[in-house]
């Protein structure tokens, strides 16, 4: 009888703990998703406003800056991910003084990345874009016009790089100290400002695609001022900018040397693979498939907001537990997060599929481009569900310290299945089977979406077979 009572009590405790964990996860996830949704909507506004006010040529010009922009953004992302993992473990250890020092270390690192990227764009934007973009289906004169406008756009947008890094690091750090409202408010103001700015610069002043870049620069500068003002004024517990001193910390150096290059490699190869897809569609597809792909990415970027939850919630729960040396609890939390995210991935794919049906109804967008983009997004809805699960697995692996084997595997699968194979498929369809560029593009986007499923399945098998409790700092 005593055993039965004890089992019931344990079962009741388990249900209570499960419910408590669920509400804690929701409490953190909703603000993170909402802020990321608003921030990604800023980029969506650029794509939609250019599509509506300038049409497909404007989208093509916008797309030329994407490869380099992706490279910079994913570098920031790698730096932020690394910092979130280390700070979560330090918070778990209650080593708050070193959390403060590491935050300052992260801020200076982000600013340096931004300044280097800005200078590179300022002096080498023409060479970067000219090197990347060639096409069998775009004439030399048209290509020259597109690249010239793309160069101007990239030079203008590069002024956001120093500010963006500071903002990304600050916002992710605020999440770890349970400050959620400020990032949401700032991103809301950015979205409203970017809508007004795009309309003002493109429609009223007639600046064309460059107007969108000017709007984004102003918005990112205002964002930086607002977040800096908050940090100086409120002085959050762990992240006080008034203590601007960097002491050499051997463990920071060792953690950076051990983890950051691997995380950076993964994010950079991911950025290059995404950029390679832009280039592939431009080279093999021509202007219409390329414009459709740019519009496709602009719209589905909204759904990539969900991905940011992985980068925050996994270190928040699992990283802190590992910092406290509670490995069993960390594994239980990881399994719970996985269960909820499987449901979330299905819902995300469904909403993405529904959004695809709205694209042809947007006024003033080139009909052929809109229809092709609708087809792309419909397939990408499947891809997004797979990618969300893959991102969660990757977050669990890197938070647990098991990244030496997962990163090369992820890079190999990504490049083989989503870059090299699509090139081969394009070449076979167009040169041997004589498919039109539009028909070939449809098949290639379908292939990429199915390939993402294979990557996700591989990660699932590895997760079930791997014990991940590595020491980071």
C-alpha cells in the first residue's frame, strides 16, 4: 500500500513539474518569438514595399545584397549564441561578476565585427557583388544595371552593421535576466518606423531601392540609441554598461577558443549555403525565378522568428542546469523542450502554407513572380518544419558541449543536399531534359525542402544516441 501511495505522489509531482515547466517555457518563448517576429517583419517590409512600389527589378536589386548581409548577420548570430551559452552557465553557477564582464566582452566583440564588415562593404561592395552574380538568362546590360544598383544598396545598408551587433547581443542578454518587454517595445517601434520610412523614401522622395536602405539605416540607429539608453539608465542586474572595464579572464579566452570558432564555422557555412541558393536561382533561373525566391525568403523570414526560441530557451533551461552540474535535470528539460517543439514545428508549417495562398492577392506585384513565389513558399512550409527541429537539435548539442562531431556533419549534409545537389538537378533539367528555367526552379525548390527533412531525421537519430554533458566554462 505504501508503495502505491508513493508512486501516486511521484506521479503527481511529475505532472506538476511538467505543467510548471510548460508554463515557464511559454512565459519565455512568447516574448522571444514576438520580438523576433517584429524584428523579422522589418525585413519583410523591405521586400513587400519594394515588390509593390518597384516590382521584380527592385526585388532583384534587393537580393544582390543578401549574400554579404547574411554572412554578417550569421557571424553576429554565432557570437550571440556562444555568449548566451556561456552566460547561462555562469548564471547557473551564480557567478554574476563574471557574467557582467563577459557581457562587456561580448559587446566589444560585436562592435569590432560590425566595423570590419562595414569597412569591407564600403570599399569592396562592387567586387563582392560582381564576383557573386552571373546568369545565363540575364543580358550583360541588364546585369550591369542590377549590380550597379546593388552596390549602392549594399554600401548604404552596411552602415547598420556596427549598430546591429550591439543590439543583438544586448537583447539576447536581457532575456537571460528575464527582461522581455523592452526588446518587444523597441522592435515594435522599428517596424512602424520602417513602414513609414520605406513609403517616405521610395514613394514620396522617389529614391527607389536605395530608399529602403536609408529607412533601414535610420531605424537601426534609433534601435541602438534606445537599447543603449535603457542599459545606461536602468542598469540591469547582470548587464551594467557603467562598468566598462575588461579584465583578462583566462577561462573566457579558453571558452572562446574552444567553442566560438566551431559555432562561427557552422553559422558561416549556413549563411554561405543560403546565399549560394540565391546565386543558383539567379544563374540558372534568371530574373523571374530569382525575384520569386527573394520574395519567398522575405515572407518566410517571419516564420524563422520561431527559430530564435531555440537559441534562448535551450541555454536558459538546459545551460543553467548544466552550470549547476545537474545533468539529469538538463536531459529531462531537453526532452520536454523537444516534445513541445515537435508540435510547434507542425503548426509553423501549417501557418506558412496558409500564408503562401495570400501572395498572389497582393496588389501591384508581377503576377508571374507572385504565382511562382506562392509555389516556393508552399514547399518551404514543409522545409521550415524540418529546419525548426534541426535547429532545436543543434541548440541542444551545442549547449551540451557536443559540437565537434555535429558541426562537420551538419556542414557536409547542408552543402551536399541543399547546394551541390540542386546545382546538379538544375543542370540536368535545363541542359539534358530541356526544362524551362521556371519549371526547373519549381523542381529544385521541392528537392531542397525534402532534403531538409533528411537532415532533421539524421539529427533526431544522433540525439537519441548521444550523451551530451560537456564542460564549457
